């Protein structure tokens, strides 16, 4: 090793920890800002936008004609809605930082407790869906680049634009119709046991798989044209070996980037999928809370979905330099 | 770009194939790509006609209840079958088209209008205005779109117009970013500087000189979002936040079939299939627009 190269390696080794620390710090800071943004947006949209949140909440529970002004005034005092906006925001943010998201208007239970009950179901669904989506998307992409049959390749390349055109709730309904009512293999609804997880996870997985299939298929195609692939072919390596052993490794990088980008979509898809399958979870909780105009629960679910979103993006961001050594840590 | 002008020295053979003369030209028009594009345009035209004049296409009254026609499977008289109250589903679907498509278009129009104003101000005025607007857009971009829509629906209440606003606001940020970038590109063009030197008011410069030149890519983006807007509107309406029963809307028609899916599959599946076809057609056309742009 020449002197200059040794010096460069030593310099890189010495600088890397500081660069890495700065990178991790920035990513954590970004995650915190996302959660704060979601909280602030929820305050603006849920407490400032309606002319009177208390009346809105009371209306959804009765016929709305005989709301006692006395009760409205008392509830407004209780929620601090008679104070200035900045005071309300500061007080609510401080309470939320301490884990107090208030109580449900509907059943009076602690919002945090209701979220704690629902959260594991959504995480389970999102993870299972992500696993299925990654497997399915990768399989479609690999097969599309591997097959020599023209019609099969065209069908596989049409997979992504087709699935992207099917709304999440329809994917769920079609799966229920086919596998639960038609074939009778799996339960159509509920949240108990692994059998009830299969169809919802498949629904979320299908929604994730289209983008992964599209991006990976394109990356594989480009990698197979790259000079290194031509060199491997000249060496006598078969197309399948080049694809599976060499091109696939490079094509995983855009797929991982995409997972980070599509986490919001996965959570959104989980919200709709849970409703379609009548499964417990954050989505069901949110849907019920919106129907009942239960504002504290809506806010709590939104903030916790944002936390999930920011946390999983953080994980992807931190994994990224491990997968792609070429990435510059900024 | 440089090779297009008078300095183009590329030999003719390298510039691409010469135009195909005679009958072969016809054959090249009949490729699967063109056929699917034509089918997509025809389908969207048909759906637009449903929205414009449902009474000409719907064979029955969408609200007419008939106890003897409950849950009939599809037949020539009732192409989509009937629902639990004996209403003709095809008629209800055709009547629901207007509500759904108007909501999707209103959402895009709102997003386009708000994004234009925000993008123009941020890009042209710059400084503190740009900082404030850009941070606001960052916040909107950081939170998943569906959550923004659902919060707006909670704050505004239910209804077809409110879900249109909810979907519109959740896509403002993406459009405004593009608008701002375009304005930044045009702001220092010679004709803008010339107008400013002539003493034209800045509002007039924005309206007459900057806006018309910045609008192209944003309009293309709007067209690209049409399929997505239809999906978003149908999803919110499916969850029950759009038009309230008995008014028909694509999403709530499908939701109405959920409870009887086991023995009346057609209520959800047939309208759902048409929605998928409409979104596929919209996406096919946007892909073509993208290729042209």
C-alpha cells in the first residue's frame, strides 16, 4: 500500500465516527421534527379549524338541537378553550410530552391507554404486510428480468401499474370475496389468531409490492446492462447467476430507499385495511373516533401514527449506510 | 437540445428511422399501446357523459325502492344487479359518477390554485415569505397524506365537498414545490427583468409573465394525479365520510355491499371493477401525457 493511500484510509477511519455521529444526530432530529409537525398540524386542524370543537363533539352524540350553553361553557373551561390560542397549544403540548393526550369524549377512557391497546395490532399488520410486499415485489422483479417468455415478461411488467390502480379498500374486498367467501380458506374478519392476519397482511403487502416491483425491476434491468455484468457474461457466467448473485445485490438499494418512502403509505393502507377486515388497530380506532367526532382520540392516533412513521424512517435511514457503503453521511 | 438547431451535423441515418410510408404506417398505429390508449380515452369519455347526463344512461330511478327486487344477481335488465332495498345498482353507480368525479376534480383544482399562489409567492417574493411558506410545505409533506385528509374531515365535518377539500389540501405541498421551483427558474429570465425595468407592477408581472410560463409542469402534475384523486375520494367515501346515504357515490356504494358480500358479491365487486378500470384509464392517459411533456 502506498503512503498516500494509507494516509487516506487512516484519515477516513479517524473521521468516520464523528461523521456517523453527526449523521445519526441529524436523522434523530429530523424524526423529532416530523412528530412535532404532525402534533402542531393536528392542533391546527382539530382545535382551531372547527368554529367550536365542544359543540362539534356534543353534536355527534345527540340530535344537536338541545345543547345546553351551560354545559358548553363548562366543557370549554375544562378543555381550556376559553384561553388564548398560544396558551392552549403550549398547555396541550406540555401535557402530551408527559404522555397525557386527554380522555375520549365517547367513553371517558384515557386516550393513551386505548392507543396502547391498538398499537401492537397495527405494528403486527404493517410488519407482516411489509414482509409480504418485499417478497412479492422482489419475486415479480426477478422473474420479469429472468424469464425468456415474452408474454410472461409483459404480464409481470404490467403488474405494478395494475396493482397501483386498485384502491386499498378494493384489494381487501376482492381478497375477502375470493379467499373467505369463495374458497372458504381463511376468515373474512376479526383480529384473533394468525389465520385472521393472513388476508389483511396480504392486502397491505399487495399495496406495497407494486412500487417495490417497479423500482427493483428497473434497477435489475439497468444492472444487467452495466459493464460489470457484460464482463461477467464474457467470463462465461450464466444470466441467472449474474442476476441472482450480482445484480440483485445492487438492486436492493433502491428497494430499501423505497421502503423508507412508502412507510406513510403502508400505515395509511393499514388504516383502511383494518376497517375493511374489522380488525383491531390504530386504523379502526381512528375511523371510529372520526365517526363519533372524538377529537382527543383522533389527535392521539394521528400523533402515534406520525411517531411510527418517523421511527421506521429513522431505522431505514440508519440501515442505509450499512447496505450502501457509497452513501455520503450528511 | 443543441443538436436540434442549425448546428446539427449528425448524418441523417443516425437521427432515427425515416417516416414509414404507405400501409405500414397504419399498422404502426394499431399497436397494443395505441389500442389501450384509445380504450382509455373512450372509457373516460363515457364516464364523463355519465357524470354530465346520468338520466340518459341510467335505466332506473337510483332511489326507487322495490321489495320484490331485493339482491338480484346481474342480469340484462340489471347489469350490476340490485341492492338490499331492490334499487338498481347500475343506475345508482351512474348517478354517483357526478359526485365522485366532481369531488376529485374539485380536489385537484383546489390543490392547483392553492399551490399556484403559494409557489408564486415563495418563488418570486423570496426572503422571509419564502422561508415561511417553505417550512409550512415541509410540515405538510412530513405527515402522511391520508392523516391530513382524515384530520380535515374531522374538523370540517362529513360531506362530498369536505372530502374534496381534505384530499386537495393533502396534495397542495407536492404541487407547490414544483410551482416554486418553476418560478425560481423563470424569475431571472430576461423578459421578466425587462418587464420590471419598464415599471410593470409586480402583481402584473406575476400574473402576465411568470405564471403562464411556470404553469406547464404543474398542470402536467395535476393530470398525473387524477387517478390518485379518484382513489382518495373513493377511499374517504368508502369509510363513510363523503356523501351520506341514500345519496349514491362510488365509494359508499361499495361500502353498502360489505355486509352482504358473502351472498351478494356483485354489490361491491362490479362497481369496484369499474373504478379500477377508470383509474387504470386515467393512469394510462397520464403516462402518455408524461411522455409528451
